[in-house]
């Protein structure tokens, strides 16, 4: 309720579709009650600027859905006054610092709809100019060259991508020529990473921290599986095309293997850019797998199926059994070789495959020791 994500826009949409007065009255009653019960800067609903920003955007979205009718309501002016105070709060209390993440980004993006609402005055224009400029800076700060958000979390990559999509659309409405070509290419790369990690069943793997946070879920909140990130393409106005081949995102440390309905993803990378753990909340190496459309399992649980075996585990660089391609920061390597009789292929770390099985690192080096294995940096190759 601190963010009011979806509820108020849902009431406004219900009024717009049905024309029933009860939905508009309930919208006004909810807004008036909340404003009276939550004076600015007092209480838990003002403790986090990100909450204030997302709440602001959802309030503006609700008003936009029924603008003509809402403008005649007695609660409309009161709501505008509160939104002005929301904007001042966001601008005065940004969650910035040397290492910034989704909170600061949400502050910027949430301020833009409020800035648009007051763009007829100097305050709104100043907010818009500042937030748009910072949004471009955050694309460089928070997104790696291969499109991975720097917080090292798949669920938070979804949130950060949604924030950039919505923020870019809002900024384009205020100043269409503000963003350079490289900025839009990076946004494309972020969507490319989403397509890259999405499983054959359309769901995303659980790698890194995640709270299913959304910014502006206007049409699918509560109905869509929170692990389905394909809504990002709808929000960006682009068609989603399922990935068919292996993908490597070396800067983010994500590597994806595919073979029809077989899928495996492993993260071998740092614990967060700028020496920060950010939202990774995981060891440097982690992965999940799925087979024949079934949901993936945690990396610590081998998966045995009719088509094959997939398992991989975190390997510390201090482990005597770690292969040479383990990086100094503790990232492990993915190995492949013969599995149990009749089970197909085995993807595993050194030291975790079936005893006696010949193993081959996915980079091509033969042997259990992996002496020739240079690194896992190149894109993974097909495993036969």
C-alpha cells in the first residue's frame, strides 16, 4: 500500500470502461483517506523515496485514465497538491551515492510523471530536466556493456529494465531528442538479455535477490506469473522472439546453454559492480536448469530426466579441485561429459560429475584436470 501499485489505476480503469460512478467515488475516497492519514515526511509511507516515487507514478496514471471526470471532483485539487509535495520530497531526498541501484533509478523515473503534470511551471520543467539527465547517466552507471544490470540479479534486472522503459517513454514525451543513440542501444541490449535468460517455458530463472517489485503494472498485476518477464517487450512496444541459441553475457557473468527444450544458465561473475554485492545476494557462481518444459531446480540439486542430466555447483577458487578456468573471485566453470548409462549428457562442475566419467569443459579442453582450459569468458559452445 505504500506504493499503491495497480490499485488506484485499476479503479480508474474500471470507471473508464464501465462508466459506473462507484469506481470514481472509491478512487477519490482512497486518495482523500490516504492523504489525511499520511502527512508529508511523517510515518513509514515516507521512509523510502522509492516508495514515494512509485506511488506518485501510479497516482498520476490513475488520474490520466479518468482525467476529464476527475478534474470536476472535489478531491482533485487536494490530490494535485499532494502530488506537488510528493515531487518536492523526491527531489529533496534522492537515494543516491557512489554506488547507485534500482532505488535511485525509481526516484528519477517516478519524478518524471509528476514533472509532466506540472510542466507548465518552472518547477516541473526543472524536475524534468534534472531527472532526464540523471536517467542517461544511470544507464551508463547501472548497465554493463552486454546489457546486464549491475546488481547481478535476474529479478532486479526485470525491475531496472521496466524503469528504464517507462522512464524513457516519459522523458521522450517531455523532450524527444534528449537521449543519444548509445542510450537506446543499451536499452535494446537490456531487452536482449531478458530474451537470453528466458527459459523455453517463458519464465525467468531465479538467480540473485528478488521481491517481484514492479513500477507501473497496469494490465497484468496479479494475473501473470511474476517469473514471466516478457511483459517488458509489450511495455517497450516490441515483439518478443524466443531465443534458440546459446548466449553469453561475459560482463554480467551469465552464460546460457540451449538445445531444443533443454536449458541451463549459470552465472560466473563478480558479486556486483563497483565492489558492491548490490542485489546479487548469491555466491559468484550459481545456476538453474530445466528439461522438457519443466521448472528449473536450484543449482545444488542434480536433475535427472529422460533427455539428460544437468547440474552445476558453486566452486571456490580456493578449492583444490577447482579447474584452471575458475576465476580469482570464486566463479566456477561448467563441465560436460558422459553421464549415467542411458541418461544422456551431464553438465557439471569439476568434482561433481559421475565418477569415472570423461569430462570436457564447455570451452573445449579435454580431461578431468582441464589443463588446457583457458577461461569461461568466450561464448559457450554446443555440448554433444
